C-alpha cells in the first residue's frame, strides 16, 4: 500500500504544474543577464559528494528548489542550505521558484536526518530554512526547534542559522523558535513595501519588521539578519527607508542581491543593478549601523553564511570593546 501511495504521489507531481497559480499568467520577457552575472556550472567531485549526502538522507535543499545561482560554488565547499518541512510552499510569491500547493504531513524523522547530514558534511555553520506552512497551527515552529535540538545533540560545535517564514497569524510560534536558541535568526523582507502586493502578496511588510524586532526583545544575544532583492522596480529612496526600518528593529546583518527571473511566468526583472551601485548600498548600510552587510549581484541569504557569521561575531566584539 505504501508503494502505491508513493507511486500515486510521484504521478501527481509529474502531472501537476510546479506553479499552478502562475500557469495562466501571461509570459513575462526574460531579460538577458549582463556580463557581471556569471557563475560556474556545478560538477566538481566535492559537489557530487554533497549531492550524494543530500540524496542518501532524503533531504530537500533550497539550493536546488529555488534554483540558486551559487549552488556550484557552495556545494563544492560542502555547504548546503537545508529546506525543512517538505518541498511545497503554501504561498505563491511572484519571484520564487519553490513548488506551490498543499504540502504533505511533517516527517518526524527529518530532524535526525538533518543532524546526520550536518555531521557527515562536517559543517561548522549550517543554515536551515523552510517552505511557508500556513496549513500548520504553529507554522512549523516546533519542527524548527526540533531540528535545532537534533543538530545541537549531534554536532554541538556547529553554529546554527535559521531562515524562517513570517509566522503570520501564528501566536506564540516565534517564541518557540527563539527559545531553541539559534545563533542567527534570519527573516527576509525580500522587497520594499510598495512592491508587496505584486511580489509577496501573502506577507505583510511591517509584520516582518516587527518579527525581527521581537527576536531581539526575546533574546538580545541572537544575531538577526534580513535580506532583499533589487531589480523589481523599487526606488533608491525606498531601499534606504527599508534600511532605516530594519535598523529601528535592531537588525544586525543585511544582504542585498539581484533578483533573477526563474521562468517566463515569474515577475520580470525590471532592471539590473551594476556592481558599483551595490558597493554604494553596502557603504550606506554600514553607515546606518548594521554590523555586517553583504551586497553584490549574486549575494543570497545563505551565501558565505559561515564566513559572514565569523564577521558578525567579530563586529559585535569590536563594537563592545572599550575605546583606547
């Protein structure tokens, strides 16, 4: 019977479009990428080893599901960002390539499998993200906590970064994740508030800002982090205001990357920001008080996360050190 259910599920997946809510939308033109956006194709021996470990443990990674352009670089260094609670999201953001629909039940063995994979990869720092699970009473908060606990038990020296959904209308969910004491709590704003209706319609901008602020209120020792994409039609002044909003919430770390359109059915790229403008944004963000800023065309939330965590700790230590 189990085999039949698995076959049915596979058949349904093959027959069902990845993004049914986008299937009838008119095609958007896919702009040619400029010369400064170039990545190496994956395929090194270490990349294959990482891929094998992910497959052996039956895990999902956002690197694959979201079509991250940095997968070749990261997996060659045995760095993978695990996506928990399945591969199907209950939201339908216009920029995202993760499959949408009604997810299945949570796998109670997933926390142990994640912990085993982290140990086998020998990760000093791991990023755990998830699909949105609006179907769950707590949005999956308890599952996040279980994954954090399993990693701590198996690899106590590994630092843990979570990239969570917004837990919209899930009272008490955030508190469960914070109580599990991740080292970094990341929640991405993704874009400026004027674009939420078209880019991130299931979310609320100021709820997300407040979520990050609340993390600091609950546990000031946890580093907080957020990120945005540019190229969705936002104005420069809107980006600066977003930075101010995040600093008012005491967010430590900001990432800024270029939006890249996954398919013709996704939101079009309105513009490509040149590298020198990313440098300007980085300087402006640092002047506003962020401890660490990563801004470049290929910056993504978990790209170089381990190195960036070391920079965060050092920046906090330097800020706390007495002058003279």
